[in-house]
């Protein structure tokens, strides 16, 4: 990412800075973030939010949260609520600048009539198929619709009757009269309105004609006084239409559209349509499944908005298509949590250790720091007793050359507690190790000895008598390939990673984790960052792995 520009100095910031001139005029900057309420927001939307709300903040302007709700078939009130929650969670405030494209349906209808009256729009009665067939190709011109020269009065009459509900879906559309031979396909008499006998999540049954995005968007921008309409590159070819609409309707202002590249991340998909199919096909447990690139998924996984904003800032705003490595996002999450997450101990694959020379009737409380690097974060108490859990990966009966943790006859340090030496491993009938027998050095309390004996390994552990039991969910990438769309040419479902969720049923945790607030990340020492899942309860503790301690590729 080193070659990408810092966002606050992106080419868009430079354009806005030039347009604003001096800070006296700074109030005039207006941007908007216009999600369609047909799914949950993903991290690509976060990039757009950071840009739009960020520009407004930087230039003392305003950013609207506008629901681009022109397609009642796919939109839902439930998505509207989730989008608002996500925008707020990201830390962006839209104040009273919350709008819907559908708030403007009356005005848009008036402007459609204005176009008809000026001979710039007509009602076309071709079927959708015939319209498509007569559009021509990139190499050949389209053909004029036989309805193109309809008289203005006839167009007025038909359009009003379309609105009145007289006609079936698809029987007529309103089209702009531009140029069927234009090299830009978007200018070949694009559809402005279509009939949809369908209730709308915001306007109910008031309308049965709905404006198209390309008609609605520039006009909504103009109504809101948007100065810089920032959108993703796929709208570059729509810009001439955006400008045509603004130039041919008596709008109060002339916003300018500027395009930037979409964010895409490897090992995932970033489009609501594809994410919807993952949800509908139950490849994930819902929009907020912690494996999803959605903001609600990331929140449930324990990411904080700070790290997402840092990530967007580092990715920057350019016109270059970019596929960013997942590890770049995870690095931001780790950097953020390293500072603020309290440290805890937990064992994910528990192996029982009995300390033979520690009295079974004894137990002690050890006061240990919440963050070794930050005394201001205070202390907590952990319990020690003669039976503890350690991670089974921290023991090897026949240690390999670079294994410095526990093995028979070897001494290691228990983090914050004592030195222990393994005496023997107990096995079951199948030869599996079920328990370790150890002895501890009472002189080594707190992790050091009088004779300054050196040990190579320090293990995390939990007192078995005090431990909480929990389910721990470990997450891997959602897909088995970095580019599930490119590689599969559409059939991306084939590359869904069947091992993206590993559920550890028998984890053991130190008791203080019970007091953790849902969603707040903590570090399980030597393992990674975790948080309590949104459905976790004290009877049924469930942890989500937020991110491993280190990038596994660097291990
Ligand atoms: P999707 O394919 O996910 O539905 P979209 O562009 O149709 O994407 P909208 O709800 O229309 O989704 O998007 C709202 C805003 O967020 C738009 O301005 C859009 O350009 C921007 N946006 C969407 N996806 C990305 C992305 N991956 N990177 C940057 N901006 C994005
Ligand atoms: Mg869209």
C-alpha cells in the first residue's frame, strides 16, 4: 500500500480544495453518502463514507446520508435501520441531513413532465426486450423507437395515466430523447421511469411509477445542493447522462460528479448482491456473521471503527482499481487493539496439568496487570491452584529441535505464576496424553528464581478449579482463493471456504472474562484478540476471534 496516496491528500481533496478556494467559502461544500437499502453496508461503503463525511468535516461542509431508494422490489425497512446503525457506529454524524431519494418523488415527477413538455422525453411502449434489442451495440448505432416522435400531448396523457395506475408493469416506460447513435450507450434514450405496482418501504402505495437511478441521482444531488458527487468508477460512463439531466432540467444547482476506484479485498466479495446470495444460501449465519466483510460482521467480530477508518485512510482514494490484501486490514485491527485491549488468559485446546507438590486444598490469588505496557489500565486477579489447564500445543512428549515449551523433564515458566517441571505424561488406552504431572518451585512465585535459572518457555494457563468454560470460534478467510469473482467467472460459490469457521467447544478462560462487555476486544495472551459474541451469555460463553496475534504468513 506504500504507493497509494494518503486519503486527505487525494486527487479529490485537491479538487475540492481548489473549488473552495479559501476557507471563507468553505461552508459551501456539500457531499452525500447514498446507499441503496437493499443490503447491509460493507467495508467498501466505509471507504465511501470516510471520503464523503471526511470531506464535509475537513471543509466545514455538510454530508447527507441519502437512501437511494428507487427500486421498491429489493429494498426493505430493515436495511434502512441497519445502515443508519452502521453509519453511526463508524462515527459519522449526518445530523438532520438524513434524506431519501423517495422524499423527492413529487419534484422528480414534475421534472419528468418538464422534459416531456420540452420535447426531451417520451413514453415508449416497446417491451423491455425490444428496447434492449434496439439499443445497438458498442460498434453499431441503436434504432429509434417507433414511439420516439409521439406528440407532447400524447406523452403527457400517457405518462399521467402511467402514474394513475392504468397500465401493467412493463407496458410503457418514459425515456429521455437524447441520441440513439451516441457512442456512449447510456445516452441512447435511457429509461427515466418504469411502472412497478409495488409498495415502497418509504412511500407505501402512493406511487406505481418509479424513477430510475440515473434520473434520480443527479436531481437529488441538485436538490440537496451537493457540490461534489463522489462515486465509484463504474459510473464514469454515466457522467455524460448525469450532466445531460442537470443541463436539461431547471435544477437549482449543478453538482459535479467525480469518480474513484472501489475498494476490494482479497478472499472475499464486496457487493451486496453477492453477499445476499451468501446469506440466502446459508454459507454464513447472516449479514453480521463475523466472516462477512460487512460492518455489522466486523463489529460482531470485535473490530473497532477506529481501525476501519485507519485502514480506509491508508488505502487512500485513487482512480486505480485496487485489490487490497486482507492482511492489511488485519494489521490495522491489531495495531488498534494492541493499545487498548486488556490482556487475559485462556486455553483453547486444554490439557490438564496436576502439580503434585502443590496442596490440593490450597489456592492463591495473583494480582497481575491488565496491560503489561500500560499500568494505567490497572490490575486483575487470577487464581492459581494445583490443577491447571495449559494448551496442548505447548507440550511435546518428544520435543523437536526448536520446541522450547513443556516436555518431560523440562522446566518452563507459567506466566505470572511459578516455574513448573514436567515429571510425566499420563495416557489413556489409545495412547493419547490426557494429563501431565508436574512439580512447581515455590521460590519462583511471580516468574523468577533466586538462582536466576533460565527457562526458554513461558506458557499461558488457567486454574482448572476456577476456569470458565467457553466455545471459541476461530475464523479463516471466507473464500479459498484471493479473487473468487475473477477466478470463477461468476460461480463464486464453488470457492466458499468450508473451513472458514472452526468451533472450539471446550475452551477454558480466566474468570474475569465473564465481566467483559459484549463486543469489547481483549487479548488472550499468546493467541490473539477475541471478544464475546453478541449472543454470548454467562451460561453460554461464546468468543469470537477478532484477529490472531500475528500475521500467520509472517510466522
Ligand atoms: P453494491 O454492489 O455493494 O450494492 P453499490 O455501489 O450498488 O454497491 P450502494 O448502496 O449504491 O452500493 O453504495 C453507496 C455508496 O457506496 C455509493 O456511492 C457507492 O459508490 C459506494 N460504494 C459501494 N461499494 C463500494 C466499494 N467497494 N468501494 C468504495 N465505495 C463503494
Ligand atoms: Mg447500487
